C-alpha cells in the first residue's frame, strides 16, 4: 500500500522532471530537473533495496556530475535556445516515434515479463554496502580496476582538452 | 506507539533544539569573537544580550524582502530553500545518544538510523553545492556569480579530502551506520585511554581528524576559507542580492552545516557519547561538577552585580545551573542526559574551535585555497587512507 | 476504479525506465543545445540503470547494482571528457548550437 | 628430495631476500641523482648486505650448515597466474643447490658491490650504476629462489636486461652500446629456446612447479623416456648456451667486457653466466631421462672449453683474456653436467665464482692503477707498484690453474674424474684445456706484472678508449682499501674454497658417482697445469723473444686464432647481413611496399568509392544520426516483439 503510493509519487515526480528537462528552453533549468530526476530515482532505488547504489546515485550523479554540468553552463553562460530547428521532419516524426517507442516497450514488458511478486520495501537485502563491496572486489575486481584506469584516462583527456593552447 | 507519531515527535523535538542551537550559536560566536577582540559584544537586548538572537530573527522577518530586477525568479527563490533544506535534513541521521526508554516507549535518540548514514551525509553535503551555485547564478550579479562559482569549486575540491578522511576510520570501524560507529568506539585501552578513532589502533586516525576538520571548514565556507563571501573582493559573495528571510536562510544553512559537521566529527573520531574517561573513575559526576561551578560563579556575580538587574537574573541562572547539575545525579535522568552531555560537550568543543579560528585566522587567497586542497590535503588524504587500509589489512 | 495493489508490480519500474529512456531520446532529438543533448544522454543512462536495479531485485542478486555502479562511473568519465570537448567547441566556434557543428557534412 | 613438503612450520620470509636489493634499486633509481655518493653506496651495499645476512639466517634456520636440510623448503607467496588447470604462483624454494647459489650470489655480490665503491668513485652515473647492480641482484635472487620455471624465467630475463644495461653503461661510446645490443640479441636466441622449453613443460606436465614436474619425471622409466623430454632438454640447453655463453652463442661474452670491470666480475664471471649451469643442474631429473641431451651438453661444453682456451692464448686485452677464460671455464662446468656429475659442475661454479671474480677485480684494479689501460702490451713490471693486486691475482692464477691444494684443483679434478669415466677423450681434451688455461692466465699475469714497464701512464697523461675517462690523477697507484679488501677476501676464498666439499654437500640431490680407482687423472691434469705455468714463465719472463718467433713461424694459425676463428665475421656474413639485406630487399621493398601497401591502397580506394555514394546520406547534423539510430532501434524492438519476443 504505502509502497505503491510512494512509488507513484516518486515516479510522477521523476517523469515530471524528465519532461521538464526536455521542454525547458534554458539549459540550467534542464540541469536542475535532471538533478530532480536523479534524486527521485535514488529514492526509488532505496525502495528497490539498493541502499548503496542510491547513495552512489546521490553522490556521484547528483553531487558530482551534475554539479560539473551546472559549472560548465555557468562558465559558458549558456543562454536559452533561439531559432527554429532546421531539419523539420525530425520535429514532426519525432513525437510519434517517441510514443511508439514507449508503447512498444510497455507492451513488451507487460507481455514478456513473467508475473512475479511485486516490490515491497525491505524485501531485497543484498544491496547494502557490505555485499556490494564483496561482489565488487571479488567477482568484479578486474572490471573495477579497468574502470579506474578508464577514469584516469578520462581525467588526463579532460585536462588536455580543456587547457589553454600553450603558444 | 505508532512509528509515525513517534518520528513526528522526535522530529519536532530535534527541530526545536536545532533551531535554538543555531540561533544561540550565532550569539555565542558574537560573544566569543568580541572577547577575543577585547570587546564585550551584544549585551543590550536582555541580560548579556541573551535575547539578541530573538531580536535578530524579528528584524530579519520584518525587513523588506526586495526582489532585484533581472533575476531568474524561480531559481532566485529556490536557491535559499535548497541550501537550508539540505543543511537541515542532514541532522536527521545524527544519533545524539544511546537508546532511551520513557515509560513504555523505547527509542533511539536519533531520527533515522540508516545503515548508510555516513554516505547519506556525504551525499547531502554534495547536494548543498546547488544552493550556493544557484544563488550565485540566479541573482544575475557578477559578484554573486563569482561567489557562487568559487564556492561550488571550493566545495567540490574539498569534498575529496573530506570523503577520504571519512573513509579512513570507516575502514577501521567497518560499518557505515553512525550508531554502530559509536558502539565500535566503546571501551578503553589500559582502562583509561578511550578507544576513540583518534586513539584506536592499528592506526590512530589523528591525521584523518585534522584533514576532516580543515575540509569541513572549507565545506561550510567558514574562515579561513570563506572566499564565497569575501567582502573585500566580492561584495557579499553569492548572497549579495539576498535580503531578509532568504538571507537568513543562507545564514541558517551555514550554521546548520557547522553543527552537522561537528556532530559528524564527534561521532567519527571522538567516540560519540562515550565519556572521556571510564565511569569507575567517576566520569558521571563531571557534568554535575561543571554545572555546579557555573551556577556558583553566576551566583557570585549576582551577589556583587555589574548592572542592576543582574541581581535578579544571575542568581536565577545559577539556580537553574545547579538544578540541572543536580538532575544529573538522579539515576533515571542521568542515563538519558549523560550521553547527551558528553556528545554536546565534544560537539561544542569543535564548534568553539570554529569560532576561535574565525576570530584568529586571516583569509586565504583563492589560488592558495585551491593549491592547498589539491597539492597538500589530497595527497596526504590518499597516503593516510592507503596506510590505514594497509595496517587494517595486516592486522 | 481498480483497488491499489499491496505491492508495486515490477513492470511498473520497467515502464518507468522505458519512459525515462524515451524522454532522453526525445531530448536528444529535439534539443539544440549541446549541453542539453548531453544531459539527455545522462537521462537515458539513468533509465537503463533503473531497469538494471529492477532486474537485480527480481533475480535476488546484486549484480545489477554493480552494473549500474559501473554505468555511473563511466558516465562520470564521459561527462568529464564530454564537457571538456564542449568547452573546446565553444572556444573555437563561440556557439552551443548543435546544428552549427556540422562540419561532418558530406 | 624435490618433494614440495614444508620442512618447517615456521615461515622463513624468503621473499625478504630479493626484496632488499629491489628496495635499494628503487631508492637509488628514484632519488639517487639527488643523494650524495656515500649515501648511494651505503644504500646499495647495505641492501645487499641485508639480504646476505638474511640468507645466512635463513640457511642456518633451515639447517643448511648443520647439513640437516633434506627436502626442499617451499614458501608460497601468492597465486600469480590462474588459468584453467595451469596454476602458477610466486613461490620461493630453498634446497641445497639453492643454498650454494644463494651464498655465492649474495657473498660475491656483496664483495663486488663494496669494490665498486672504489672503482666507480670517479665515474659519471654513479647512482645509475649501483641502481642497476641492485636490480641485477634482485633478479638473480629471484632466478635462484624461484620455485617454478616461469619465475626462473622471469629472473633469467631480468638479469639479461640488467646485463644489457650494464654492458652499455658507458652509453656514449658506440662500441659499448653495440656490445650491449649484441649481448641482448644473442641472448634472445637462447631465451627463445628456453621459453619454448617452458611451453613444452607446461603442455606435458600441466604444471611449472619444480616439485610437481620432477616428481612426475621420476615416475617415468629412464629407458624408453619419450622423445619430448629430449626436446625439452635440448631447448633448455639452447637457453643455457645463450646465457652461459657456450658454443655457438658465446660471441656476446667477450664483447660484454665493454662494461665496467665490476660488472664483468659480477655478471659475466661470477653469477649471471652461471645461470645456465644452475638451470641445467636444477632440471637434472629431466636431463637424467635423456642421455642424448646429456651427450650434447658434454660435447658443447668441451668444445667451448677447448676453443675458448685457444682463443684466450693470444688475446692482448687483459679483460678479453679473462673473458675467454670464463667461457672456457663455463665449458668445464657443462662438461661436468654432461658427464652426469652435476655436483661437480656446481662445485666448479662456486670456485670459479671466487677466482674469476678475483681475476676480474684484480684486472680492474690494474686498469684502475693504469688509469684505464687494458692492453697487456702497455703493462709490465707492475708487481712492485701494486703489490697487493699482484699477490691476490697470483692466488687467483694458481687457483684457476688447478695447482693443488687450491680451490680450482678440487673442482676441476672432480669434473675431469667424472669426465674420464664418461668418455676418456673428453678427459684428455679437458686436460689440454687445463694446460692452456694455466698458460694464458699466467701469460697475462706475467705480461702484466713482470719484465719492463712498457706503458705510458705516469710518463705523460694518458687516456685510453675502453673504460675511457681517466681517474682524475695520473701515475700508477695502488687501489684504495675499499678495493683491495674484497680482493684479499676473495683471494683467501679462492685458495681454500676447495675444501668446501660441495659434492658431498649436494649428495642428497645429486648422488655421487662411485669413485674411480684411477688417481692418475688428477696428477696428469696438475702436471698439465704446472706445465702451462712453466711454459708461460719461459715465454714471457725468461725469453720474451720466443712468442714472436712462434708467431712468425705459424703465421696463418696465429692469424686464425688471433681473430677468434673469425667467428664474428662468420656470423656476420652468414646470419646478420643476410637477415638485414633480406629483410630490406625482400620484406620491405617486395612484400611491404608491393603487397601490403598495394592491398591497403586498393581497399582504401574501394572504400572511398563506396563512401562517395554513402556520403550523400551524411547531413552532418548530429541529431539526424541520432534519429537514424532511433529508427533502427525501433525496428529492432518491433522485430523482437514479433519474433517470439512477445510470444
């Protein structure tokens, strides 16, 4: 009961923010609504039992990545979009395509997914930091290390790209 | 009793206590700094200016709330709320004491005992950036924008050392729930050295503690890291364009952050509500003695007063003090109050450190600030974390 | 009016993630500001993450959490590089209009 | 004996032994540039000293000195490679063979480190030298301690690398770098064989641990042992010939003398070049199952010993003489191994480490005294000027010449005795070689220390190539104490070292051959040795005119031998130039330019033509591409939905 209400609330919030992201003309509004999406998603993760991943969502996505976005938007002082889109057919074909996409996925999910017990808060116990850590550092150790290297590369690349040209 | 009702009551209590603390924290700050600078500080409103906070609140409430032109209204209004929201919600995972039982009800002195409380705090401190950044951006003022940019950059930069400094004791205590953290710090070495994290083997976390403190100063935009509101460079930083209650909410957010950070430091490093020396050496009489002394002093001042109505106020205060001190002797009350006392004492010490530093230190230059974060604190934090992990792994 | 189920069906989560993904696609297609387009990509990633978590709930294992964790980390790296690229583009062309950046034409 | 059962419950922390030099390397390599020279030398020698002490502690704890260490003591580090059935882990093992090697490597290594302090005092790249030296110690110890073939191989390659770095230490002279490259490339050939052998072992035994492999081998019947064991042994032998400078891969060692003299002493006389011997002795169970391979080992050994000795007769560079002598002595060891007397080979390895290191260090002291002069024709009459060096070198001489009762006599006798039982002709060849050895060593010594001084150092400032920069002060001078103390210690060792009865000590691992009654073998070899000394005395002290006469008499032979049988030229003509030219003409101009480039360009042209058509679809608008992606994915979803996806 409470689960359903909570879920519907957060889902509505998420979708609202997402739509806002798409519709808002100003990048910073979009960025803020994306933050909203992420926060609500984090709460939904909590409901699904993913404590750790919810916090990671909060820290990594909302706390770090989006701040970076907002930072860049502020730096470039990006204003509202102006002018109309050039290739019109995207504009007109896009919405039907979108609806088709959602409808299809919903249809498939409804039909394919075997009927199982629904989600109740606290039913899933494997999402705590301990078990995630065990999984991460035993089963998925190699991917983890590879990811760290990837991040290192990304840092270097970002610095190289963003630095002023040394004349 | 119903969970919701209980939580509501607890929330109300915590909120009230927190608000009062914030208000009087600011009064204490003004007093302390005044005495550091050989002034007397506020003393007009009420005895020793004790009613100053109230006056300030009234002033801020009744001030004209002006809306500058060309601001982005939504975010201009949103920013203070974001700031204060994330600042206040952080307190909800802080445990103030052990389990207590009043009559039939048995509950913890804590709003929510998440078993990822530490991560929660980290996440919120990350979110806190938005308030400042948005305020700076939305209020369409170059000083405000610079302040916002600065503060967000500063917060992001100091987030890393802070997170690492937090991670080190977690490695040793091996939990993410504040309550278990504190429980893991119970007991004493050789009977008298407390097993707090800063004393605990295999690697006493003194470095982490210092790193955490410094990073916390930066996170809360306090002196010497209060670049975002460097008056002499950017008029008032990110809240240049804010007035009345919105300004007050930024103010409140800053102080709430201070309180949160001090509580977190207490829980992580100073053993939470565990007394500084064991009870068999009579630690349970410490609060009594302290309050007694306080009460006697104020009574003494009341007997030969500086001002007329000190004759009335100070003895009353003294009586109250002594009464509180006496309350600590009642066993049932003591079980509830002692942990609170120790917790508050430790957190208070750190808060006093904040004020002390503010009264003492000059402000950094911005480049110095950044260099300090990235070339000094970050490496040390990494090394500290590495050594801790190594020692924990070896033992 | 159908009475509310006591527990949330899994499919709802999946549909939510589908909606998020589709909205991300839409953003990618409709918006002309490079940064917004980029954010739409992040939105898609979030949708995918949600389905990861949901499936891992269904399976009773936390592997899905690991995957979405990796997705986050990679997204962080991607954001760093991508935003750096955007900065450079802006430095060279003084525009964030995605259609101004069409030197790949023919 | 090779069973991997732990003899002791208490861990001996074997990993500390190699770690110390590694730390020294890291310290010196990273910060050495800023450290003062005393600090650098302290770090370098201190690390080696530490590992030496630790070796002593470990061995005594394992009861090596009390002789109670029976079976291998294995210490598991951590799993390194875990793929399928193959499980390779970082294990260190100590048995008696390892014990001997450990003592030799760390002991002699320590002495040479100390010596280097004085020798390199005036050199550039001081810290670099010691860093490399420590790194070499690390890899050598890994090689010796490793409990499986792969770890052995790691050490093997590592010492190869360090040898390359140290040969090319004076990287400003071209010939030094060339010599380094030569050593490296020639070793590659051997390493190739070794790696193939390792693959074969892994394939056939399913493991690389010495314990597992050898216990399996012991299970097999000696007669009717499969052919692949022989193949493994031969490939191992290829590796050994590369590392231990045997025919046909010995050519790199003489050139390796371009490095500083302590390097020649440590790497190219005492330790690294004996790695091949150690490796063959280590895999003795394999070799015992393949008589053919043992034959080859003996043949290679005796041939190398003989030819290298003949070449050594006429060399004029003092270091070259000793280099060829090293090759020849290594040949001796191989003879011992081939004759099945592995313990004798190891015995000779140890004694050789003593006196050959001493010879090189003494030579270095001479060179040091003469400010870099290496040519024997520029020396002479130095015995009064550098007496300590003279005495110590003489000790080394009598030791290597096999004069009883000094160390060389015992080991050489052990080998030759085994050789006689194995095949008399090998014994005779060996005896002749012994004579020649005595001859050329004492020829060098007499030319250096007796007669008139023919050099120019001290008369006027002299700067030789080779070990080029002068030592800051001209004039002939005895070396400082830090240099001659190691000489003295090594001299004592090479005099009495023969009484350390290695064959007895190693008996649990390598059963002794029953003692052949014939004592005369020893007498004959001694006679040849003394004869060689006498001949040298006659030629180069009494009547210095004879050599010239002989040279004129046997001009062609002389030229042949003097030019080392033109082996380098032969290799150059047959291997190197054909390879280079072939690759240049055939591969590059032919294959690369014509075939590959042609193909690539062709593909490129086609791709461009096709792309020309596809290009029309490229609007350049990112969102168009995105739209295409969406359409594609929609199609996919529809397909999934109606092809069973939705049922």
